[in-house]
């Protein structure tokens, strides 16, 4: 998981002043920082696409195929992006924010993939 040190130079003014900058300084995961900034008004086309894939009814098939590919260990994120016609950054963001099953043990992946089935309960 990509991480930044707390209180990086972009956030120091906010940390001293308090408020949103202080909250942002406490977030170490770069994907979550990026989502936080997007949700607070920063333009980010890749984040917008990632969110659309996650929430849009029209993106249901893309979401399902993307999640299936993310479960496969023999294809890179760049390879998934190429096959789906997406930017690699969008696939990276989706995996980091919404479907982080790569490099996880089997039971974690099962609970993520099948949250309401007996497979997850085993």
C-alpha cells in the first residue's frame, strides 16, 4: 500500500491551522488521500472514473470483469487496464480503494469476493 509520511509539505499549513489539512495529514494511504482530496473538490479524472466504475449501474459489467481480473494472480494491473481499455491508474485506484484482494490470504479474499455466502463463513 503506498504511504506518505505524516504532515508532508503540501499539508503543513493545514496541520498548523487545523481543520481539513489536519485531517488529511493523518491519512497515510495515498489512495485514500487522493479520494479525500477528490471528495473535497479537487479535480481528478481518474478518481472520477474509478468512482463511476464502483457506483454506476451502467458500469456493472466492467466492475464484475475488473474484480474477476483482480482475483487473478497471473496478470498485472497494467495488463488488466489494457484488456479493459482503462488507464492503469484507474485500475490501481479501484484495487486500492474498493477491491484490495491481491496479495492477501485466502480467507480475506473469500470474505471480500463472497461476503454473503457460506464460502466466506468457512
